C-alpha cells in the first residue's frame, strides 16, 4: 500500500519551507518538540489527525511524530489543504491523504484512509473522523483511547453524541480551553477572516457596512477587526445576552431581515446552518459580498442560492457571482466554505501555537489517562490551560505577580 495520496510529491520543497517558517514563530510547539523528542511519550501510539492541512497543522504533526507517534493525516475541508504542505509531510514519512479541491467522495475516502491504521488517538477539526467511526466504521472504535476536538462545530456534534449516550470513547473539548477559544476564535478568526476578504476582493473595508452574524468568540473578533478597519458594523443574534454585549461594545444590533438591505459585506460565524438565506439575499444591495467563517458551508445557504440563481460566473479568483431573479448580483467567496482558510492561510502562527499546544497536551492527557476516562466530552483541565499560558508568557519574556500566602488566606476565608 502507498502511504500517501497527495497531489504531487515533487511540491515538497515549498512545503518544507512553509513549515520551517511557522516553526520559527511557534515557540510553544518548539519547546514541546524538544521535550517529546527526548521523552518519546507517544512511542508506538497511532494518531489520526483531520485538521486544515497547512503549515501550522503540519508542524503539529511533526511535533507529535517527534514524540514517537505514528501519524496518519488528512485535511478537514476540501479547499483548505495546501498541496505543497501535504507533499512535505508525505516526504517526511507520514501517512498523508489529502489534496486541494477534492470532491466530496474523495474527501470522504481520505477520511476513511486516514483511519485505516486503526488509531489510538484522534485529533479532529469538525468531528469528521469521529463521525466516520460512529456512522460507517464502528469496528475501529475498540482501538481508540480517545481524542481532541478543535472547533465549535465539532463540539456541537460531539455534545449531541454524548447527550444521546452514543459516544464510543472520550473526547477532549480543545475548543473550549481558554488558551484556544479566547485567542484562536477571537484574535485568530478576526485577523484571518479580514486577511482573506481583503486579499480576495482587493476592496477597502473602511466606509462599508459589515453585517456579522452571531456574537460568539469568533464573531466578536470579526466585528472588532472590521470596526478597526473603519467599517460600520451590524450584529445579528438569537441570544439576548450576547445581543446586549454587542450593543454595549458599540455595534448596531438588529434582525437579519433588517440588516440584509444595509450590508456591503456579510460574515457568518455561528456553527449553525442557513443564517443567510436566499430570502435575505433578494433584499441585499447589488454586489453584496457573502462569506462564511464557520466550519461547514451551510451558514450561507449555498444549495438554495445555486437553485435560485439565474446566472453564475467567476468574477475573480475565489469569488463566484450569482445573479438573482431580481437582477441583482451577490458574490460568494470560497464557495461559502471557511473563508479564512479555504481562500487564505488561516490563523497567524502565534495564535495556532497556543491552540496546537492545547492539542498536543490534550493528546498526551488521553495517552496517560484514557483508562480512567468515561465515554464523554471532557473539558481541558484548568492546570493545562495555565501551563500553556505561562509558557507563552515566558516566550514573550513577561513576568506576572503571584499571590502571597496572606492573600491566598484572604481569598479562601469568609472572614474579612
């Protein structure tokens, strides 16, 4: 059997160069790589990983491999794999099954191929590996000790499995770790979403009206960066508390049906489906730009748009224009898929350094504790968050205060 299915293995030199660049900018993972190379905590452990396959993910794979893990790797989106990076991992001896622009059938085949070595630990982004095991390959579950889930959408799927008592092994909620969602979701998504929109449209953001769907951590970052770029920001929400937060952060808040005619650029980042519908699109300005910063390409109703459009044409690389029955055009970036990674390079390396440190230590936690964990979705231990945060501060040369014994006594006493 050939242990990789990539576009072109000769692309590896470019991929190696990208990986080396992010390695120099990811001090947490560099430190873990040195530790893992010395201690080999994953010796003989099989790890299957499905995460957006670009340079930062590739470096995480190499860090785990340095610790002895037998890695099997695929992507988590048909447009986010960078072929030269996939080739570089294959060239490094890892099992790699992914290429950019795969069909849905090819993507599903790659997910299944990634699982063929019967993993002990799963690292997932959107729960596609977990779903494949639960839906089509339950025979593989007996070998799985547990795994780690990277993103909000995957957590939603795992919560449903856990709630229904169907989860076959423990999964760590990496997305919910403080060192993940407070930085990756907010600052990472905020910067990388606008990086993608600006590089793909070559349009100014200042003086435009941006409609941000949702006000979770990802949407907060998107709204914050849009405002910093000079846009007027409107937020739509279903949660009354988050709606108040958005208003107090200085943004207009209204229903989508009222926001749709006002926006120039729309960004949805909710983890839900059909947040921007054809009915909304029919009331939008001619030339409105639609994007999705959530995991799956259903937040913008692409299926409905494909059916409703009377004309479709590529108006710019990565941007498809659709003419609606009313004669107006809407423009969709990256097929309505995850805009910041399907049409750009994803989060900055320094941000993913935090997120992937959580993944690496989460995998180690599974390795060391799987025999006493139940088949549930499990929170990342607070101590792990604190270890990662302190290592990040150390990398920046920042020192912080500690409580004195007297202060600790005060905080733990009911007496003043």
